[in-house]
């Protein structure tokens, strides 16, 4: 029998990402700690940024897209009067102006960024062009043409304006690049701006009270390093949310055993009661078990969007 060194873990870890490390570097650390082969993060954070980095394990990776589309909340501090090569404090200054702007003008400009806006992603982003992240081109001085993206700013609030530092709380849609947003605000103010502090406070229904730090996991790993890997897996699971936590924002629909069988086999389910069009969680009525994600169509039928696979041991 071939020995499997990997742990069989499904679930969601809400990690408090530390400053100075890339999201992928953090992911590799976590995969090593948990001894898992299959894991992925939801929504990259810049090395400068801290805060919520959701990490999926095992079968949860198949459902990551549902949380990816959720709203995100950020705490940002921007320095006005200075543009940098990267749009944040890690870059070199490319333009500097004296700041003499009243709070009233800042509030007025911020209103322009509320609602549906267009944004060109930063060259220092993880978006890939021909399979290579844009930031790798940027480091070589190569500029790639980027298409404008349509996104939504649900809320942008000025918390404090002191000297040239502007502190904001931002709630936004998937695909929002905070560095680009701050640069655009600076451009509209006529003085330039860059990010000096960035922390992600929430993703979807989860906030910072749900976060686990790398230190907590490392300590748990150290304290159990002489135990069997299965024991460590059990101990570490207290930091994980169940797989269906990725889809809690979606409405639920319950199926009987016969309907569950058809759903798992990709059959169309004809619903008796009128339901709203869109994505839904599918659960088995008598057990409350999560079966997968479905989509209700305009003709009041339910089709498969993603089925939860069984674990083969």
C-alpha cells in the first residue's frame, strides 16, 4: 500500500495575513503546516496588505468562486501629494505636489467614486497576461495595455483627514484594486496619492472576529509535532469553517431523496413552488446535508451548478 503523506481536510480557513508576504507565499506556508496537497486562496492581497485571506482546503476549493464574488471591506490610509511607481509605499516617488485641499473637496470627490465605476487595474497586480502576472512585467519596465473593468463601490467613507493623510473605509465588489482606486482619487484631487496602509476587514459574511493568525497555527503544529498526523488534523480543524460556509450568502432549497439522486446525476428538477431565479444552496430535506449549488431558471426548474463530490478513502 502506498503511503499518503497528505491530510484529508475539507474546509475554509480565514487567515489574518501578515504584512510583507505575498498571498501565494502564505498559501504555501499554510499547505505545509496542514500537510495538504489541495488548497487555494480567495482574492489576493498585496504584500503590503494585512487582514482577511480566505484559504480553501480539499473539496472546498471547488466552491471558492461563490465566496470570491462577495463584497469586501477595507481600511485604507492614503498619503496625498505623492505618486509612486507601485501605487503604494513600497514604490519610488514619481511625482510630488504640495497638498492644500480642504476636507469639503475630498468629500465631494469621494462621492464621484460611489456606485458603478470603471477602473484600469494596476500594473503591479496579480492579473495574468499570457500566463504571467502583470507585476513581473512591471518590474522589467514593460507596460501591458489593460482593459477597463466595471465594478461597484458600495460605500466609501472618510474616517479622518490629518495633514496629507486620508483614512478611508471602503466596501466594494470583487475585482476592485484599492491601489488603483486611491491613485484615481488622487488624480481627481489634482495632487496624486498612494496607499501607505491597507487591511482587509471582511469578505462576504465574515469579519475580523473570525480570523486565525499564522502564529496560532504554528503553535498548534509545534505542540502536536510528536503526534500522528491524523491527531494533528483533528486538532487543527477547530480553526476551519465547514465547506458550506463558502455559500452561506445564498438562499437554500431542500430536496427529497429522489430529487437529490436526480440532482447528483445532473438531471433537471421541476420545482412545485415558485422560486426566485438565481443560485441556491441545495440541501437534503431529511438530513440537512449540503449537496451542492444549483441554479433556478426562469421556467422554475433547478439545474446543477456544482455538486459536492464524495471523498474516496
